[in-house]
């Protein structure tokens, strides 16, 4: 070939042959030169153009895990026709992922960069001098989203109704997107993840007990997840919703006073009594429910004031006062005095009495024939 000697052959019946597999793919200029003998002189043939085609190859592709998981490396293995050398290019659709060098007919490439979802992977043998390029069939590589965990904590607990509390959710590193904060099944609001955390500040939590969760909404590569619930206690000072009403009853009867209040935690109640117009108050022993019934009334109970005092960890509130009046028959406290007057003059008489309700008065006179009302003298 050209000036390179490929080999020799011995003439037999006017012909000589030489067989070789050493020619690389391409075009070769081949000549045969007779070297002559004692009778015949040397001669060279015309040039023969010998074309040597590349060897056809096949490439197959396999994966180490299907489906794989986001963030965890998957290895692609390409197997190429034996004898081929060089590199294999691995692609996701039209995007080149990377290359691998053939060793013993195999090239590999590992990557953890595939996003969640389905990917169309091919391996293309790039060819060499003697072996033609070839591309594998498409392999559908599925990548599952990575699992996540979410946790949530409050800025303070218990908190106070009407004041802000900040909820902070922490999600598995790498996750992006939003977190939805809930009280039971009610959405409080959302927060956007930044460096693995999302926050929501709210003053809308009503007094009481709330079951708070944070739900990570997920993204292309990370699955959704929900935190464990925690109990947020929102306190409120007692607010009176029902005041006791004044009562009137007979001696020996009982009276019931009632009151109500809201608050969180639920307030306790203590009934109190004042016998000096509200200057000082004394707790009524055992009177710790929203209704209080007095013992059998005595005349001395008349004029007493009652109230209910509601208390919780956030404050104290007292109801308006309720006046107790005990019905009593009139008792004369001042009798009229005897009076002497001259004919044609007037005489005045004065008397006083206690009792409840306040007694009416009717003056009478007895001229010796019994008592008779004096008209208009009341």
C-alpha cells in the first residue's frame, strides 16, 4: 500500500495471493510488484483503490435504578460492539448529560442531577477510526420526588387573644415553594420557603385551643409533607356576659343569683357579699358556680349586695352588684304623741315605721265609736 509493504505471496501457476485484516477503514492504494527471477524481469501492477468500510456497531443502554429518587445518583451503562474504542455520550432528550470512556466494551456515566419526573435517555457511541457511531434505543428513566419532613413551632405558647403569634415551619433542606399553615381544617395563611424555613404571623386566633399544622405544598423535586399537630393555647381575660339581677323575697325563702362570663382558660367564679353598701366584700363560702342560692333569708339580710368575680390566668372581672330586699311587715318606730289644742286651732301628729316594701300610711281617729280613716291623710 503506497510505499508500505503489506506482505508477500509465492507464485503458483502464475498467481500469488496475500490476505490481511490489518487495513484500517478508509481508502488504500494497493500495488503488486513481481520481484523477477533469472528468466523474468521485475514488474509492478497498476494501482488498485481498496476501500475499507467502518465496522457497524450497536449500542445498548441500561440503568442502575428505575425509578430513581431525586438527589440520589443513578448510573447509566452503555454496551458497545466488541472492539470499539473511544467515548459514549449520554443525553436526556437533546441535552447532553456527560460522557464515558469505553473500557472492555462498556462505558458508564453517573449523575444525581436529574429532576423529578420522566426522562428520555440515550447513549451515542461516538465512533473511532474503524467502528461506526451508533445510538441506543431510548430508555425512559423515572425519577421519584424526594421525601420531605415538616415541623412547626410557635413564637410563644400560650399566646394572648388579639396579639400576634409567629408560626415557623422547617422543611427538608433543598425544598422550595410554599407552606400552608392551618388551625384544624381552617387555613390561616401561607409562607414561602427561604433557606428551609417559612413563617406566618397572625393575630386572628380566637381565644381557646387550636390544633396547628404546617403543610409543605411540594415542588418539582420534593414531595408534600405535613407536620405533626401542636396545641396552641390562646388566652383571654374574663368578659362578663351576664350580670345578676336584684331579688326580693320573704323571710324564710331563698333567692338565686346567676351570672356568666367568657374567657380562656375558662374562668373560675366566686360569689361575694357586702353588708355595707359595697365598701367591703366577703367571699361566700362554697359559692363557686355561675349560680348562687342563698340560705333561708332573715330580716337582717335585707339590703345585702351580691356580685360574682370571674378569674383566670389572664385577668379578673366582677359583675355589677345585685341588691337583695327581704319582705318585712311594718314595724312602728315612732308613735304619735298626745297633743292639747284650743278650739279652732290645728293639731299635728307624727309617726314612723319600717318595713319592706316601704309601708303606706293611713291616719285614723276614734271619737268613741271605733276607728275611722281620715280622708286624705296618707
